[in-house]
C-alpha cells in the first residue's frame, strides 16, 4: 500500500532576496503556510500512516524553534546579517541560498525532513512533497517526482551536450 497524509504549519517570518531586481531586495515578511506530505507504505493497527499529532509536533516544533518570528537570510548576505545583528534580541536563520519559497521548500525537504522522520520509531515514513505558500496566490513545491524529473533532465542534458 502507498498512503500519503498532509500536515500544514503556519508561521510568520521576515526575509529579503539578495540581488533581487525589485522590492524583494528590501526587508519584508510573509505569513507562510507549509504543507508537508508524508508517505507511508503501510498503515498501523489503528488505521493511520502516522498520528497527525506526531508529525505536527515534529514539523511545527522545528519551525517554531528555527523560523517562526525570525529572519531567513542567505548566509552570504553579510550586509543584512550585520544589520540584524545590531538588534537585541534577534533571530536570524542563515540559509545556504536565497530564502525564496522554492529554496525554503527544498531546504525543508532535503535538509530537515529526513532527520525529523527518522525520529519516528516504528514507522517507515518519507516526506515526498513540501509546498511553501508565500502568499495566498503563490507557492513553490518540491517533491520526490520533481527531484527525479530534474535529475533525469540534467542527465539527458549532459548526455546530449556530450554527443552533440
Ligand atoms: Zn518575500
């Protein structure tokens, strides 16, 4: 069997996009909604992939601790980081790339979710999709299928450039 459940987490955070051509280069914030899709190969004796409360505690717990009411910044954004470090207290989360919705979804999917899922004992769970809503009109989605499709496309491209 192959069953997927989804849990949603809401939070507020500030950011800016280093090098952005427009107003996203300024400090500003969003009310984010993140949807975590968790896949299990079987359901337990109570009929669950996993209890929603369990994954909520993990995902919401991580976001509360690291991102909620904080600033997400690219670690190379020295100017913004220095400015925010002047504020007491401050909560700065350094990302390995610009904190776009796309990169936030990617970060949660590949850097955070696997570790969180591995702490759920007795269940074989995989986060297969993370959707980050930046506004009610825009979201970015990273999924296992996307990742595979992207890898295939890159291989195809590499293959073609080698033989052309
Ligand atoms: Zn923004």
